[in-house]
């Protein structure tokens, strides 16, 4: 009888460890899948920057430093396209800042806002940024769940031996978080829907 109890206990213990480890692998897979979607959005953003520069090259004669900074940060970001989230955060954040400065510079020129080709490109960039922010939230949630699961006993002892390291979050800022895009003509400036605050809306109404 004692032997039976011991055997059952060992079987249950092994099953419990296996279930916890399987859950850990599942959470890691979810984080990796979320990261792949972020990589797709970042790649699309990389492809948009040269198109923007080419579209506005005739309007950037007095903004060479802005263009050079954008091109430099793009090259740095592209050089790390195969790197991990933690390794890419710094260069992609720098690209976001450079892209924001680029839009701020070009939209000071009234004739730029009359170019439908530019506005279409800008909407593509806005869509990419929105998608990137959405996927960032999902990824960080998956990473948080995985990292917590990794610290649960017995995973905290199994994970290192299985090569399952903690996953870094990807806290990249929205390119337009600190810059309000403009409508063409005399219409008020705007930021995208979910980033607007009550103060922004009141300010637009008063304009």
C-alpha cells in the first residue's frame, strides 16, 4: 500500500511539473508570436522612411540636418533588424524621435499639406504607428505573463536549464506622442483618437 501511494505521488508530481513546463512553453510561444508582429510593423516603418524623404526632397532644402538624422537612425535600426526586443529598443526609439522631428519640420511648410501624395504617405505612417502601438501592448502583456510563469515553482529551476531566459519588454514611444499632426489648410491640429486628451479636445474647440 505504501509503495502504491509513493508511486501515485511521484506520478502526480511529474505530471504537475510537466503541466507547469508546458504552460511556460505556451506563454513563451505567445510572446515570440507577438514579437514577430512587432518586427513586421517595424519593417514596414523602415520601408516608409525612404519614400517620405523622396516625396519631400524638394521641400527639404533647408532641413538637411533633419533628413540626415532620420537617415542615420534608420540605418542603425535596419542594422539590428534580426536582434532581440531589448537590443532593438534604443535604436527604434531614436528612429521614432527622428521621424517625429521630420514631420514637425515638413509640416511647418504650408504647401506640404496641400500635397495629396504626402498626405497619403502620412496616413500610411499613422496606420503603421497605430498597429505598432497595438502590437506593443499585446507583446508586453504576453511577456509579463511569461516572466511571471517563469518564476513559478518549479519553472524557476527548470527554465534556466532549458535555456528559457526572461523576456524583455518593448516600451517604444509612439512617434506622434509629442507631436500633433496638422490638417491641410486652416483646420486645427490633431492627434489620433485614443491619444487625445480632454485638454486637447477643448483646445481644438476653442481654435
